[in-house]
């Protein structure tokens, strides 16, 4: 009623009298609703009618803090403190100002002072816990949030924060113990069972995790998070069809997500039901076209099925989203090799190198393609560059031996052949595949045979 009266007054420019309680209710209503302009008007009018009200002054402080006028808030708090030095809100709001200025240690001390005067310790503990989190002091944060849970077992934000602190300190066994004690007193709390399952999952205790998630969804049959975690756990237990069934339940309970479609697709892929997997991967990229993982999963599956043109098509979608991912360029090179598109394969390998993927595999792949298309000098340059990074790689030495032979530089060729055999004699078979003329050379055969007999 007082709210309607206040808004009527604003429309007519009339001035009505409100008692102090009415003003507080009006202002708090507007603050909770996010209507700060109206809250400011109510505070201004309230202080005109009740200029000595500490409660209205504190609400003015709250508005100052929200608008980041921290100096004004600080000055007003000093005034209020002279009127009511033991008012807990003074210390709470002052602590909030210090927190906004990044002075969390000072804020902590002020919240501790507020605890001496407040009747509502839970709210202060909650704020104090957050300050400890800002300082990454997870032990004190946990202990503080635990006090909130001890007072109100249904304070689930505090419960989540307690477990978060255990997670950050990697104290998963301790988290399990805490949750089991909590569940002893609150056996029908699906959130606690869900969190317990998460801890077991991290500890690779998947049977215990599955039991916990089962309890969570039995207590609340619409608990989407419970079904998701249960499905993930079933995947770890290689019970893929059951995992799919639980993922499908989440689709019935909540809006579809690309994440769930992908997880279902991966389960079908592990069951070797590739058509079903493809169907769900396509649903994933339809739901979120910018999710490159979906396009890559389609690429990999078509590659596995030797459908290289389709693989190339879907990989191009992923590359448009993230052209700086060297793993995608690796796939690009491999697919184009299968399609005999050698220039494109070269582009793929070269992009990998530009993106700092200087693995031996990339250098060897690039060198082999260049050699295959007759670009012998470029192939040699790639190998020389590779040798600077991979100093003792038989794969490089054998190829250098073959290439130098191609350039009729027998001395260099034999030196690299000897170096290669010392590293890995068995790998010499590659010469027969890449450089058959060199391999069949009498001098080369003698070197290979002599080395083998000497090193028996």
C-alpha cells in the first residue's frame, strides 16, 4: 500500500508523509528490484522527513557504494558511527568499501568487528568467507562458510563454497568425510549426494560416485546435474548405453545443449554405432555452429571411415572457427595426403610449423611430401632445420643420407647413413621405401651388412 502511495506521489508531485518503517520498506523494495533511481528518490525524501534516521543514512551509504562513490560513503559512515558506534552495519559497509578497493585484509578485520555487534552472524560469515576467497585463503574461507552451514543446513551456497574450498586445496578425501557427516544429518539432500559423487569421481572411485548420483536423482527426479554426472560416470565405467540413456533424460528435463549431444555421440562412437554418433554430432553443430569440437569429431569419424572428402569438408568448418589450432592443421595435412592433394598437405604442415608445432612428425611429413613431388632442395632444407631441433633422430639421418645421395654427395650421404645406423639400425628399412635406388646401392648394402654383423 505504501509503495502505491509513494509512486502516486511521484506522478503528481504531491508530498505525502511516510513513517520511517514505510520508507525503509520502499527503499529496500527498489534496491532488491534493481530500481536504484527510485531508491535514491525515496532515500532523499525519507531523509528530508526523518533527518536523524540512522537506518535511512545506512541505506544512503549502500546506494553510494553501489554507485562507486566510496569517499562519500566513507564520510557518511563516520557521521553514523558518532551516532551509533556499535551498529554492526557501520562495520559491514566499511568492510565492503575496503573490499571494493582491493583491501581484503582490512575488510576481514572489519567483518570480524561486525561479528561482535551483530545478531545475524550468518550474513557476516558469508561476507567474511568471500574475503578469504579473494585472498585464496581457502582454509579460513572453508571454516567460515562451514559455520553458515552449521547454523542453516539448507544454506546451499555456503555448502557449495565449503566444497569449492576443499577442491581448491585438493583435499578430496576430506571433502568426502565432510559430506558424509553432512548427509548423516541431512540424508535427503540431493545437492550433498551430488557433491559427494563429484568428489568420488575426482578420486576415480566411480562405483561410489555412481551410487551417490543415483541417490541424488532418486531424491529429485528432475535433477539435471545429477543425471549429467551420472552419465559421465557411466562412461568411465564403459557402460555407454546406460550413459546415453541418462544423457537423454537431461534432454527431456532441460533445453538441448551441444555438450550433451557431443557426449551422446562419443558414447555411440565407442559402441561403434557410427551412424548414430554422426547424427548426434550433427545435432551438436546445429545447436552451436561455433563449437569447433563438434566439427572435428565429425572430421575424425569420417576419416576413420575413409570418407576423406567429407572429412575435409567438416575440418574446413573447424578451421574457420580456429585457424590457429595446429592440431587441426595436422589433420588437414593428413586428410589431403589421403586425397593426393600434395600442395594442400604442404600448406598444412607449414602452418603447423608457423604455429610452433615443431614436432619430428611434422618435419618428416613435410620433407617426405616435398621429396615425393620432386622438390628435393626444399625437402633437404626442411630436414636440416629439423636436425637443429631433433639432433639425434634416425628418421632425419636416414632421409638426409638418401637426399644427399640424390644430389650425388656421396661423402655426406655415407656420413649420415652411419650416424643413422648408430641411432636405430632397424629403422634403415625406410630407405627401401623412400630411396630404393640408394638402398640397393652396393656400397650402402655393404655398410648396412657390416654394421649389422659388427653390432650383433
